[in-house]
C-alpha cells in the first residue's frame, strides 16, 4: 500500500462544537475522535491509552455523556457537542474539581486524570451530591495505577463541598 | 499505535436505505452500531470490513414500544438507557441487570442492545494484536488453520461473551431481521449457533432491527455474571433465569440459560423442566443446578480456571433460583459480582 502525504489524506470534514466553540476540522476518514482531537486539533489533554476500551484514559463528554473517544469515529461527530479537559475551567480559572485534584494529590502521573475529571463532571451535572458509592460507580471505567483511587474519591467529595458552598454564597 | 484500517463509510437515514446498501455490499460491509466491539477488532485486524455502515442515524432503531402484549426494542438502544429505564423491571429485570453489567459506564453509554446480542465470540488466542496472533501463526477463527484451545478440533471454540443474549433468551425474546428482500422474526435462541466462527445466523445482508418480548406479567427474572473485576470484564460464565410462579408458589414455567460456557448461550432445558409444578425448595433448586451445570462445557480460553467456571454454574443457578423465590441474596451478589442492583 502506498502511503499518501498526510495532508492529502484529510479528505473528510466535520463541524462540531468543541469546548463551546464551533470548530471545523479536516481529517483522514479512518480516524477516531481521539486521533482528530490530538493530531488534527492539537488538543492533547485527552490521553491516548489502550486504544481498545480497556483503560478509560481517553474519555470525553459527547453531548454531555462520558464516552471513549478512541472508539468513536470522528466521521460520526458532525453537529455534536464535545467537552474535553481543556474546556473544563472557565474564564482562566480551574474547575473546582481540578483545584481539588491538585490540592489533594489525586493526580500523580496524571495520565488518567483528564478522563476522570470530565467523567466526574458529567456525574455532578446529573447528581450534584453523589455518595462515595455513586462516585466509585461513575469512574469504574477509569483505571488509575498511581493513587489507589482514595485520593480521587476524596478530591471529588472536596470539590462537591466547594461547589455547594459557592452556589449557596452566590444565591 | 493501532490505527483503524481504511474503510468506506455510509450513514443511511432509513432502514430501507440501509437494507439496500447491505444488499449491494453483502459480506464486504458491516453494520456499525456503538462500535465498542467492532472498532477494537478492526484495530487488531480481527475484522476488516471494506465498508462500515453506521446505524446511528436511523431513528426507528432507537424506539421503545410498550403495550399490553409486550415490548419492542430498537436494536440501537443504548445499554445505559436500558439499565436505567424503570420499565425494564419485574419480568424484564434480567435484561436491565445484564445491560448494567456490561463493561464500563463509558462503554455502556456507547454500546447498543443489537451490538451486544451480535457481539463477536472471544478467545485468549483471538483477542490479541495482529503481531501477537501472527507470532502463533494465527488461529482457526481468523487467518490460521489451528484452534489453539483444542488443536484436534475442526470447529472454532471461541466463547459467546454477550451479557444481554442469555438474559433475553431467558425472557423468550425474538428478533426481527430486515433485508432488502423482506424480513423475518426468529427466536433469539434460534439465531445463535454453537460455532465460534458462525456463531450467529444473521445473513450478511440482514440488519437486526428489533428485539421483541411478550408481556412477562407474572414472571420474575434475574442475571448473574462471573468476571474477575467489578467492571470492564466480559463474562466468563453467566446464568440468566426466569420463572412464573403460581399463587401457591409452585413453578408454572421456567427458563434457565447458561452464558459464556460455549460458542453460544445454552438453554438448560432439562433443568428448567425439572422445576415444573414444584415449589422452589432446596431439593428442587439443587436438582436444577446439577442439571444446568451438566451442559456447561467451558474450555481453557478465557480468564479463570475452566473446571472452576463449571462449578460456578451450579452455584449461580442456586443463587438465581433462591433470589427468584424471594430470598435476600444481595450480599452474595455483591461479593461475587461486586455489584448491587437496586
């Protein structure tokens, strides 16, 4: 098989909303959303792990739901809303989840962190006060080989308290 | 890095258009639903269709229709939605449980009912990268001549690893298959075939469009799954059971299905028959469990020891039937499946 120059392989285009911004991208049609995010859009926050759905490192939110970007064809993402870790903070400030993960050592090597952050964000959007079991269930598809998960649960619970405080002081 | 191979892509909007495309392409094309089984297989070159035909844009495949006579479920319903839908309780509980125990939360947000029914069979010698498989000169299921699990076998022994398949068989499900030349309804149990390669009798030009379930008024059902971790893993043994009890608590009808113990989910017909007219007492359950374990023939091609997987069959049938007669087995379920189902 002859290898075509990379630019001429970019025969497919989609328009979708990436972290709140309307985005047009051209890419090779066999690419997964993960590959397009990282290679064609330079958004390397989403991590590339097992490529087979066995680790959870590439999770992003597609129309608000956590899915694995390594198993989504970019061709199927036209018109969709995609949220990656790059879109989590607002106005130059970290999201309370990111703050809590940094403060409490919930990220060590950090490779699983972006996927866990967006997965937990989707949980909190549905259920602002989750129990420890609900947090555990929500991230049961995200492997972490550093923390043993306890710091992650504690960071999520700390962020939940912080978000609740912010909300009550805002009203 | 494992890239997908090149493929043509079509995304029809109607079932008719999809059937026309498959009629033209036949085995060159594969329907793509959630992609959580097919895309990893394509990356490892286990399946290399020349064309992928997405089913995601066909609205009729996402419908749930519920009336007095039963349920019609679109094949592209997402597993997480089935797991969370309160309509799938009582008689249908086994389906919701099976859907909720597939893989991980992210995968359940992508994977579909039809995709899980049609899940490719699995084997330690098959579910490996291209280079790994090449190093053993491939295997009977793909690109090779020898079944490495049973080298004397002319048949591929890859294991049926669907969770919803056994559950739906216990509920007596039928499926509607649509092609350009027409459509047919078959019992799900007749769709499966005990061969690791030809494990499903869907023809290449057919689309599995719907799952049909009769009303299960008066039935109770449950699903038990064996896996190493409380998440991620495919079943390496499962039991689905459904019973209809009379007013004085004797069994009027029963179905017991053993999953992941062969190339297809197996109906434990004798075990289910042995319960007829009896109450679910200790002796009746013990007899049914022994009969059901007899048909399970696990081989050494999945996680866990095969003789132990066979022993678990009897245990799981016992827990399932105890649960259906009303015993509280939540602690056992949580300890074996690391999962509570409320």
